[in-house]
C-alpha cells in the first residue's frame, strides 16, 4: 500500500503555477484594497495608484511606485495584483478634491451670509 501525502511547497507551486510566468519586471499593476467585514460591496476594490513590478521571487512580488520609483516595503501575493495597461496619474483626483474643498467653503460662506 502506497502512502500519499502532499509536500506543501511543491503542491502550492504546482497548483498556483510559476508567478514569474504571470508578471514581468516591467509590468504595471494595481494592488487590491483590504475590505472590512461589514463594508459595502459597492466600495472600490483596487488602488488608484499604479505600481511597477520590481522583482519576482517565488510566490511573492516586490513592487515600486510608478512615478517616484521607490520600493514598497512589503511583498505582495499574486492574487492581490491586477495588471494595468496604462498608468494613471493622481492629478484628476487632486483636482476633484480641490474643487470639493472650494465648494464646501463656498457653501459655508453662503450659510453664514458672507456671500
């Protein structure tokens, strides 16, 4: 009678496949956001910021920021990454935040009767 057992490291690699075949060092990716237990399903799932793959080692991927080129402190699992075709800068988000702030100030001035 032959015993069957799975060695964790070889089993996981055979099931998940080689990570290096999915991600290259020049790929642009987005990182999955952590969701709380009671968060709505309609909340955003992926980060706005785009990262570039710095290195692939085993089943971990190290990232660096796309614009600044700084290494991110933690290594990420491949199932937490989404390939991105083009980089998106955060300039539109900054413009929207600035407009919202100006609108809020304007409403407050109108409420106080100064405008």
